[in-house]
C-alpha cells in the first residue's frame, strides 16, 4: 500500500535488482536504469528511492536509512543493450519507427502503450523441439506464442518506456534453454515481441543470451572464459567495436591491467580473462574447513562488449560476474632458533588481517596472550607489506615448560610443544595449529670430581654441573644412597655448587693398597653415571693415611703390625724389637716405630675359631 517493496529473491531478478552480500559482510546493490520503481524521465534522467533497514536480533525493525539515487544518462542508448547480471538477464531495444503511408511520412518512436494496450502484446518464444533426436544438437526450434499477461506468470518482465522495449528474466526461467561445450555454458531466451501500432503489426527481436560460466582457479590465476560471439544474438557478418573490463567497479586501462598482472586473450573463439589470485581489485577472506586453512578470493568483474552485425546497427553487452575461488593455504611454521641464543624463535603464518591469535597452549598449559607475557612466553605480531602478518613466539630454553633431554657428550636437546589458537573474524570460528620444535645445544656442564686426603680418610668434592638431577653416584662400585651413607658413616656437606663427601678410612668402598711407615695406602673410585645415556665420569683418589699403630689382617693371609715404641721405658731401639717369635724381626723401622709383616699362623700368633 505504501509503494515500498522488499528487494529480494525472484522479484529482484524480474525487476532488475542485484543484491549481494560478500564474505566480509559488505552489501552491494545494483539496479538497472529500467528497473521497477525507478522514476524514468525520458530515458535520460533516473531517480530511485531506497531504504536500508537494520533489523534487531528478534526480527523487529531497529533503524532505517533512506537513500535517494539520482543518475543521468552519460552516453546515448545503443539500439540494443544486453545486461547479464549475477541473477538475471535483460535486453532493451529501440522501439521501431513506424511509417505512416496514409500521410506519406514517417512517425517518430511509438509512444509507451497504456496498461490495457500492453495486455494485447504477444511474445513468440523459440525453444528446442523435444521431439528431435538427442544427437541433433537442438538445431530445430519450435515456436510458442504466449500473451504478455501469461508471460509474466512464467517469470518474465516485459515493459516499455518512452523509447525502449525491455525483456528481463531470472536465470533458469521456463522457456530458456542452455547451449554448452567443453569450455563455456550459455543460457538463451529466444523471443520476439509482437504488438500492433495503429494499422501496423510490429515484431521486435528481444532475444537475450548470457554466459553462466563461473570463475575457476587455474594454477595461480582466477580464470573466467566466455564466448566471443553468442550465436543467438548475432547475424553475420560481425564487426567487433570494442571491449572493456572493469574490476572492483572500475574500468581498467591497459597500463593498470599489465601492472596488476591481468591478462585478456582470444583463444579459439573464446575470451579468456586471467586475474592473479589475490591481485589488487579483489577481496581476500580467510576460512577453515575440516581444520584446513584456506583463502577465499572474490573479485567483481564486468565485461563490456560492443559489436555490429547485419541485424543490429550496434549492440552493447555488459556481463557482471563475481568470481569466487578457494585456495588452500598451508600454514608455514618456521623455526628461526639460533642455538647459541638460548631461546626458541618460532614463527607461524602468514595470515590475512581477519585472523587473530587469541591464546597458546605450551606443554599442555593454556595461556592467554596476557598470561603468556607474564610467564616469560613472548608473542609478537610481525606485519608484512602485503597486509598479511605472522606471529613470532619466543621462549627461553630454561623455561619450565621447555622439555630437556641429555643426548650425551655434553649435548642437550630442548623441545617445545605449542598449540596456537586463532580466531577468524567476523565469523567467530576457532581453529588450531600445532607446532613442535627442537634444538640441540652443546651447553651441558657435566659433573666433575676432585678429591684430597684427610687425617681420617678421603674427601671427595662432587661438582654439580647443570645436569645434577640426572646422575647417579657410585663409591667403590657401591651406589651412593642413604643406606650406604649411614653404614659407612659418610659425612655429607652440600652447597649450591657441590657436595662434599668425607669417606672414613675403614668405610665400605675403600680399597687398601698397602701399609708402610708412611701410613696406610688407600684408594677409592668415585663415578658419576648418567642412567639414560650410560655415560660415566670417574675419579680415582689415592691417599696415604698416617697411622701410629695398626694391626690388620690382609686378604692374602698376611698380617701387618705397626708398633709405636716411643713411649717404651727404658727406650728400645725399634731395630732390635721382635715379636713373640724372636725370628720375626721388623721389615722396616724408623726412630720410634717398627713394621712387621708375617703369615697369620706364624710369629707366635694365635688362631681362634668361633
């Protein structure tokens, strides 16, 4: 009742409107100058009132924004103009000039008929004869004459203005048919409008044909192929008058086209238009399918052609097409780590501006970007000149979330396991990219051992190195644990850099080499063993421990006695000392001591069996 109509669906196609929402959510509206509801002033001035309405989430009206479009015809109409839009086909032709034989003069263009007169119009359609054999190639067409009011019911809009007659229909309408070869597909409506003006029966060719071939990805190019000539529209001979291409709403000069890498070629009677993927003039959008990241490239292309043939003085055809192609874009994970730098440097990307990193999971610990920064996990965005970006992750080797493994010979492996989580806008879709990187560095300070001799035994200094938690210690072949420490009465002292172990003279693990006047000769083997790599570092500490007196039984059945005679009164020369058996004299003496070595059952010794 208000005269306002929602622009959508079949009505939009029949009335000459194209409404499309791209992947970014941007709205594009195109309206034919000859569309319904356009205020047409003499086919030269055009006005259209639009309202853009935003609706709330519950479907209620939220706000509306009026917009008045006003355009003037910049170039004169061609005798025949064809529009191949994304959703409809349109042809408009000049009204014929009618001769008036009665007055022997030629009338001007026939005026626009009233609604009642338009009802008397007829349309002759030519359609393939289904009775023909399938291999005939639809060479035979049969004719059907249908009144205009019934044609409207079939989805066709037929109208007239001051100087033109218009036929418009959506793709796939009844009475349309398709011509197809291995390269292109063309939809055809072959029609003639028949009407009477005074005493003259007029016939106007209103045939229209449009290529419906979509774009495809061919290597690194978006490829769009169209036929040079549409046989239903031309009557030879044909003279090509011009060809122009618009990309992104602007006609492209040859210089600009070459700069952007566009190519237009004539190949065996077809027009081949190639646009490099992601070239300037189109739109890029990120997407994810089954966990695979891809990029969608959309480019709005208009092909304008003009020609002359024996039936029409001049024909202009404009073909609008939004070319959409997908290209899988494997995510590159680059390990820029320099081992000597002491930290992991890992980059992931490149991404379009609609991809944002929201968090990372390191070694199973989920971190937001703020938490990562607080925990010494640095994340930065790296921009590139082509408006893409990547992300750089920096984690020190010493970070608790980095896994370390000793490989032997002073080499240590560092491993970092990361799961990057990205948000795709404006869709709100989440996707993940895992990464695992390793770096081997010869940075291990292996434990080392040193020792010295004390009055009461041996002291071993065990320096940690930087892998102390992975080593086991053995003393004289016995693993050092708390039981051995208690049994041997070892004394431990621990600092930040080393462990000091004092091993008593008669403790387990000690090896006795001999006894003389200098003291008891002992040795002890101390080993660091890496249990996983079975790598061993050993130290032999040998000492002579001074003793004043000693009686010891040796494993070979010998007994050794060291006597201190300094307190004997009256003084006795140690050289003249003997055991109970006078024949057992010292093997060595000094001024106050005598050393005896003899078999266990000799020299007056007694054997007791228990």
